[in-house]
C-alpha cells in the first residue's frame, strides 16, 4: 500500500473517508497552496475534498485517490484564480515568522512543479515519494524539480550552498 493510502475494507464509507481526510487534507491543502497560492489553494482543497466525499464510492477505489483529488483541486483552482497566482500571502506582522524578504519573489518565479516540490520537500519536510504519490509522478521526478527549484532560489538570493 502506498504512503498516505487508506485501506478499504468492511468499514462504513463515512469512516474510511474520515480516515482518508485526516491523512490527506494537510498534504492536499499545502500542495494546492504551493501550486496556486494560499487562499485559492485552501479553497481548491476544500472543493476537491467535498467532491471526494460526494463521489467517495468511486474515488476510494482508485489507485491514488489523493493524487486524483489534487488534480480535481487544480481544476477547481483555475476557476478561482482571477488576477493571477498568489504564491505566498504577505506575512501578518505579529503572527508569521520572519523570512528572507526575497524568498517570496524567488518562489513566484519558479515553475509550478518546482515551487510545489521545493515547498513540500524543503518547507514541510515531505519525502519525495510522498510528494510523488500526491502529484502522481515518480519520486525521482520530484527530486529533480526540488533540486532545480532550490538551485534557482539560491541563485536569485545569491546564496552559496554548503555541500
């Protein structure tokens, strides 16, 4: 069984969806927020999970239900996006930790795949396999996107990697 997949047995559909939701919602929300921006990503994740609940009999039998709902969320986000992507929400002064001021712009200049890979792998500590399962690609592909994205961020910020 893949990481993040939920066993489907004799449990009631609502019980298996509840377990699936608990495991999947944070990863799905973070991936969609990295892809399309904070608010749009949260809304897209909520809509994708609502779709998953409505069609749970079909969705739960899929090989990668989280990956399918990621694609549903990406489709829903296209409708939500009006003025372009909002990759990172400007920090709330009292609540958000300080970070490199140029990071937001550097992340926004990455391709969507690189941005999602960098944010999930390096920002949230997911393994490349976990991200690959969610996105429906191989872990090696995620590794390449993350490495290339991180190299672009370092170049944009003038940072030299300590290898």
